[in-house]
């Protein structure tokens, strides 16, 4: 087998997400074969039950149902145990390959690459501080010293070497204090995003990982790898037809190989879905969009 190998994997503790995860794996698998031989690819789904539609080329492993908080715990400490390839491509029902022709071998030169996020972090007295989007918008083209960007994990490529480090080094995973929702049903959620596995890898332990030789992809290459916040690509005037994959932040989820369902409201002009930049990217790559009437006219969330 020539070339570095990749496991396309999706992990979910929610059975409702499992079928969409299958479509994300399968679509990514077929698209990658436009540039890579299938001998270099392995497919893996970890979910509570095997979905009704699950092709034979996807290996399935059963897990108990678990929350999103536990998902982060799983990715940080457990996932590496099921990976026998050089790299892992993490996909989700809302994160998948758009166009395999846009694959670049340069992606494999780094231990971590995902969609760049429009926020900045810095260390202050060994504490991690998040600057936020407004600060990023003022400084995106000239990032201040000691600040750095991070990249999304929902659709990301990582080396197995990176995946093994948290367990190998017994690195702590810290969860911030929780806040309680004011509405019923009651719901707990952490006050910050520091517990998210992508922030864990890209920010919390970034300094340590880089000291150990781990390489995070530069933003210019990360923009070619994936899109999450269309604001980021728009600010950098990046051509959307050259992008490899996407993470839609739950706005669009796969319900077939070539169709997504809009499950969260997006920003549109006069109910014209083509006015939304993320929708443009999806449609450009031959994926149709199913839009429920209940979300039309409700355009408060930006993309």
C-alpha cells in the first residue's frame, strides 16, 4: 500500500445522528477516491445502533449512548485506540467532503487541519484567553503577537500521533463551571468552550504539542481544507470553488449522499437560499438542499 493511510470516522452517542453520519462517511469516501486509491482508505462508524443503511465498506462499532460532553472525552482519550492508519478524517452528519478533486497532499504535511475559526486565543500567565470575533475582525489581516487562531474539529484531519498524546502524556481535560438554562426543560452547559476537543488540541495544549513537534496547518491551507464560518473566507477573499470540505455547524445535515436538510435557521434575503454563502458552497458542489417551511422567514443566524 503506497502513501499515507486515512480512516474516515464518525463518532456519535446520539442514534438520531447515526444515519447522517453514515452518509458523511460514504460521501467522503467516494469523493476522496477522486484523488486517493481506496486501498489507502478505511471507514469506521461508532454509534449506539447500526443504522438501517450502512454499506459493507463501513466498519461499525457499538457504543452506549452518550452526551456531547462525553463525545469530547471520547475523541481526546479513546478514539486513537480504534485507529490503525496514519491519519484520521473526522466527519459528522454536518461535516463532510464537498469535492474530492480539491484534495491536496499538502494536508498530510500537518498533524491537525480543520476549518479556520474567526476567533483568536492567547496565553496570559499560563492561562488561556479567548479574544472573540470582534477582536478577530479588527486584526484578522495582521494578527497581534502572542495571539493565534484555531481550527474546527467537526470536519478535520489529524495524525494518529497527535491523537495518542493526551493518553500517553496523561494530560488533563478541564471542564469549566456549568450554567443552568432559564427555560424548561432544565439544561446544564459549560460557561466556556474550553472543554471542546478542538479547543483542547488547538489551544489548551497547543504550546506543549508544538514543543513535541506537532504541526498545525497554516490558515491559508486550512481555508482550502474546509469552511465553517463563511465570514472567515469572505474576509480573506478566498475562492469557494476550491474548498475540499465543510462543517455547517448543524445548519445543514446530510439525509442522503447528495442532499442536506436545513435544520437550523440561516441568514437569507427575501427567503432566497442562494443569498446565503454557506448554501452557495453546498449547491456549488452538486448537493441539493431541502428547506422546511418552518425555518423560512426565520433568518437570525448568520453564516
